[in-house]
C-alpha cells in the first residue's frame, strides 16, 4: 500500500468509494434533507473540488481508500468495501493525524453520526475519544444542513 496526495485523475475512483461508503455509513442515520442532497452526481463534483484536501491509499495500482483533512478536522475517511478490515483504514487515519499535527494543531477532530457503529468502533480502537453529540453543519446545495453527530477528538503531535 502506498499513500500519496490525490491527483485529478483519481477523482472518479474517489467518488465511487465515497458514494457507496457514504450510503453504508449514513443511510438511516441522517436527516432526509442530507440524503436528498447527496445525489450520485454530488460525489463526482465534490471529489474533483476537494482533490487538494485528499490523500489516497493505493493498493495494487488502484485507489483503495482516501482521507480529506481541512485544518484540524479529519473530514472524510473512506475505504472501499473490499479493503475494509485491512490496514488501509488505520494507515489513512494515521496519515490524517500526522497532517493535522504538521499544520501546527495539538488536537484533531472529526464528526461521525451516532448510527455509524462501524466507524465509531474503528475511531475508538484508534485512540479517539467521543466528546458527545453536537450539531454538525454539513454542506448542501442550498446551504448548510444540521446533522446531529458525535464529535471525536484525538491529541496529535503538533509540529509547527
Ligand atoms: C469507517 C471505515 C473507514 C473503517 O474502516 P474498516 O476497515 O471498516 O475498519 P476496521 O474493520 O479496522 O474496524 C471496524 C471495527 O468495527 C467492527 N464492526 C464491523 N461492523 C460493525 C457493525 N456493523 N457495528 C459495529 N461494529 C462493527 C469491526 O469488528 C471492527 O472492530 P474490531 O477491530 O474491534 O473488530 C470503513 O468501514 C468505511 O469506509 N466505512 C464507510 C464510510 C464511513 O462511514 N466513513 C466514516 C465517516 S465518519
């Protein structure tokens, strides 16, 4: 497995992993308004727009997962279904934590919906702490959408 910054040509693979992983982690656990906003096309558009924030994991020449980091927030952690339960997720999360620290922050945070049990288990096993529920404001086509989520935090080594 290798990690590298996403390139523009990775966008279709990132979008496909994001689209199917988003359903796995969110359907039944988020407001209808957010489900309506996350159309199939929306993942193609955002994968291109967000390429600069994205690190991909490549296994056997194909994108197996990705993370997006913005400031001190780990915004997205997604692994293709075929690569779940392997080292891909932990490797991506460790890289996201390193990036947050390299940007001078002492803590990383992320939002995860209450019903996404697999992701929550993974974060807790990875040393993240659940700070409880808050209103996460997710981007939608017509503005921000309020999504109840848990805020998880982890101390990282800040390297200014
Ligand atoms: C979240 C994600 C990156 C984690 O990667 P992963 O490779 O699946 O993680 P792992 O298999 O190493 O760990 C998952 C843990 O949850 C457990 N688990 C699996 N299915 C579960 C379920 N339905 N409910 C609760 N726990 C579950 C696993 O047994 C494992 O725990 P263990 O290590 O104690 O055995 C990956 O599942 C994914 O991409 N999911 C879809 C996208 C998503 O929801 N991303 C997070 C958005 S915040």
